[in-house]
């Protein structure tokens, strides 16, 4: 098996262990946030934020930060996070203050940020060509992720993000739950809904930034939507939903990664497809029940 | 006896940012503890604004509001006011049980005490929700959900309960059941009730005092003082034509129906 070889061969292990561990941490992150995203219908906002991150990547490339050095990695992550936060808050501001519908606000921010990203990426390419510097990372790896870009820095970044997300959600759990359940009535009970919304959007932006190298700006939202959707298909109780969300996310990350290693496919899309397959599988009992009911109906009539 | 009125409103004026006119113009009234005040008025008459001001959700810039002698923000922080919103706009897909929803205001306010836990159990009993306590909120019927929301409003043992259009969309029988539930709550929990509605039946049957509000205070007193001419002044058209007669209401005012068509 290639997976065993990758993880035990000393020459390959130094590359694949950070990939495996970073993927697992991202899976826990996605699972922790995902059910909130699904219940609060923030999937499209997540999509907007993750696509908007491309604008941040473009800025980092033009400025000349590369993933070769620790400082460059840190600067890139900071710029992309700042851009994602700006996009998240921009969407919230446009949706609320300017009376624009939230899907309109997301559409505006997403398209402007993507267009900015593409233009800046082209600019970075021509700057690199003129100065004989190495070309920027491929567009495909930015859009759909590339594990070859993941290193120890990304693992540390993901662990920091995990600590921030878990600590914030734990400390604000009652307020976030109230906001999530009943945003309209929450202010009368002392919950500042704008603050809770901003906190969750900031955490969303953080998860998107950490997930980008694994799944790219296009697929980053999948880890923020599918585990929660799976969990809410299987339970309506808080603790089971949280557990299923995290466990399904981790399980699909491991299975997807093994499949990617064995079939020599891109890990990001493979993990997303594994999550999609599990979500599809949650519908099987109902479909089976329907077909059983349908087949038993004529016999009962006769 | 409490030294302060439950609610004291003095010369209250309110205007939203960038608006040219006051939404509320020189409103004054008071509500004694254990009174049942019905706030009646047309849509756009300032009822919701008054409610937000009482809840401390909007700043009082001109005039004064005191809740048991304290500013509304303090009263809200201390849990003196319970609130039942007009519509249930909650995300019913949220993975929460009945017990978790009712306990939310207590948990947001801080660490629950043993008294809070005891009160939570008594709320579940009072609203006949004990057998449903661990059921997911999405499994409830509309009536059960409304009981959960009232129990949530009473979770912090408030002295005042504000109900915003509590009977909108409920049939006559449901309205009667709701009125008797409110009466029993009023008796058993010593609550001061403020019912905001544009439905005359809800206000007349559920209140000991009525305030008619359409930007200014057109009437403030007992139901027996409420006349058709006052209602016409408030709703700005002939109300007698659209209000059916009802034996349960003051005979000389013919105001026993509801004004839902406004």
C-alpha cells in the first residue's frame, strides 16, 4: 500500500506526516464549525469568504511573498486572513446596513474579490517573468488546493486556528447558540447579535484560510458545510450532532487521504468527494424505506 | 408593596436616525405591579418602537422610562423583563432540546444556580412540557412551540412579561385558551403583563388597562372608558363597520371583535 510506504519511508514521511496531521486538524476545525454554518445558513457566506480569499492570495503574490520562507508564509497567511475577514465583514455590513439582500452582498464581494485576485495573479506572473524570478504557484493549486504546498508551518497554523476556534466557541457557546437559534429575539435576552455574527464570521474566515492549501478557494467551503449537513441528517440533539460532525469530517479526511494516496488523485477534491458520498449515504435509509413502502402498498391493497 | 411603579414612562419622544418625524410624541403612562396593560394601535403607530424602548433595545433620548425605578437596560440585564416575540422566527433545525431552549436566557446571564434549575423544572411542569423536555425543538407542534417560547420568556423569573402580538394567526378558540393561560400565569407568578397588539379582542380580554397608541397616546384607562370614537381616531377609519359584536365586551362600545384587517 502506498499510504503505508508514504508514512513509514523516512524520505517521504517528513513530507506526508505534516500533510496527514494538517488534514486531520482541518477536519476537526471544519467539523466544529460546520453544523453552525448549516443551521444558520451561512454556506453561501462561507463560499463568498473562501472565494474572496483569492484576492488576498493575489495581493500576497504581487507583493512578492512566497511560500519558501517562514516569514513569507506568515505574511501570506496574514494578508489572506485580513482579506478574508474584510470580505466576511463586508458581506455582513452590506447585508445589514445597506439593506442589500445577503445573497446580493455575497455576489458583489465574491465577484469583486475574485476579479481582483485574477488580475493580481496575472500581474504577479508578468512581474516574475520580467525579473526572472520563479513563477507564482499554479492557479489550479490556488483554486483547488495542493498538498505539495503543505508543510510544518501549515500544521502549526492549523493548530493555532483550532485552539482559537475551540476556545472562542466554548467561551461564547451560550451566546452563539442563542444567536444561532433565535437571532430576532436574542437582543431582548441580552445577546448582542451583531457581535456574535461577527465572531462566527471571523472564525469562518480563519478556517477558510487554514483550509485553502488543502482544498483551495473553491472547495474550502465543502469542509464547512458537508460534515454539519451529515450530522444534522442523523441527529437533532446538540452533543450527537457536534460529535457526528467532527467524527464524519475526520473519518472522511482519513479515507479521502488514503484514497488519494492509493489512486494518485488530488487529496482536497478526493476528501470533498468522500464527504459528499457519506452525505449521499445518509439518504439511503429513507430511500430504502420509501421503496419498501412503495412495494408493500399494492400487496396490502390486494 | 413595591415603592416604584412596574413601568413609568414620562414625556417620551422618539425619532429614528434620519427620520423627519417623531414615531412617539410625548407619551406618558405608568403601570403598577401586577397590572395587565394592553397597548393597542394600528400598524406603524409606534407600538413596536415603544416595546423596543421598554426592552432597552433603543436608547431613550428624550423623556424617561423607568422599570421598577431603574433604566430599561438595567432591567433587561437583571432579568426583570421577559419577552415573547411576535413571530417565532427561530431556526427550528437547530439541534436543541426543549429544555435547552427554555434554559437559554439563564445560561446567557451566567452560571445557573440550583434555584434556576428548580425554576426550570417548574416551568416545564407549568407549561405541560415535562414529557417533551428532551425532545428536539423541531418535533413540536405550533402550540407546544408557543408554550416553549413563553416558558423561555419566564426563565429568569421576570416581574414583567411583554408579549408582542401574541395571538396573530391564532383562531378564536386558540385566542381564548391563550387568554386563560395568561390569566393563570398572571395569578400564579404575580406578573405585570404588557400585551402589544392591533387585535382588539386580545387587548380587551387580556388587559385591565388599555393604552391606545398612534404616535401619540389617544387613550389610557380601563376598557370601560374605551369608545368607538377613540378607536376611530386611533385607527383613522370607521371601526364599527368591521368589528363584529361580541357579548364578552363592553356593550356600549361594540369592540369585541378583532381589528386584524387593519
